[in-house]
C-alpha cells in the first residue's frame, strides 16, 4: 500500500519537482501509512479531481491508492472533520459544496483569525521562525515563476499556518484549523482560475507580509493579512456560480 499511495502523491507533484520516495520498509508504523493516505486523499480532493457536491467514489479511490475500504473510510472521517467533505448516513460521502454566502462568511472569519494571528505573532515570533518562513516564501516564489500550482499552494498554506503557529495561542490555532479545512479546496481552485496579474498581486502581498513580519509590525501585518484574505475571497466567489458579482 505504501508505494501505491506515494505513487498517487507523485502524480500530483509539480513538474520538475517529483516527490521524494523513501526506501521501502515493510515495518513502517501504521500511523505513518495513515498519514500518507490522508495527505494523498486530501490533495486529490483539494486539487479538484472531484466536482463540488460529487459523491466520493470509494471503489475508485481504493483502487487508485491500493487500499481496502476500512483505511479509506477512516481517512474520510478526518476529512469530514476538516470540513472538506460531508458524510452521508449509510450512503458514503460527498465533496462539500459552498455557496457564495458561505464563502463570504468563512473568508471573513478566516481574515479576522489571520489578522489576529499576525498581530500576536509579531509579539512572540523568534528570528529562527522568521527565517524559516522566509525560506518557504522563497520556495513559493520559485514555484510561482514556474507556474507550478501544486508546490505554490503547499508553500502558501504552510506560510499562513506558520504565522498562526507563531502566535502561540492554542485556542486561535484550533479555530483556524476548523475553518481552514472548509475553504482549502476553494482556495486552490481560486488560484487555478486566477490570471497572472492577480497571481502577481498575491505574491506582492506575500512580500509585504514577510516584510512586516521581519519588522515585527503587528498592526501593519494584521491589516495586510485581512486584505489578503479579502482579495482571495473575491477570487473564490468569482468561481462560484451562485455568487453575485461584486459592485
């Protein structure tokens, strides 16, 4: 099962950046295998291989990842807890579908959470943590230049998560995690549909985020993060058929 799950993850890895394959090891811990399956299945759904509202094809996914239905269903329970899918009583699962109003509310909450995280992070973040965020930012920029969405998105999400972690507030982290899963898929699809001008604008926003973080400018970073999420919301709503055009 291990190599099959890894093969599936490599299939979605960015061009020129194949996922590294560790040596085969039949004694690997079940928790490690569960983590690999969960990450591969999450990527599969986030990256749009199933339509909004579509039923989750358990048999197809079992074949794709080389697993039985028991570990698949355990992984689906985690993704349901993250808000990525909905479990249907005795009828499997389906990809969660969000309306334009859902997106407005979720992105506004996420913007508020990230704004607070940025303010707190500037009070507590270490030089080493800033350096690590900067390293991931540079990786993200390289993916941006090559137009490699998978790698770009992974780095992008990591940066936002690292800022939240640096805030050092467990309640904030828990709230952020509960909302982040619900919009992860739509954030990815919004990136796919974004034109080069908006993608460049997003990169400039991330440059401003990094600059404010280096200077520990909490109020400034808070505003930048909120506006960054607001702009992402507009891009996401533009891809939602039920959303109304912005005035």
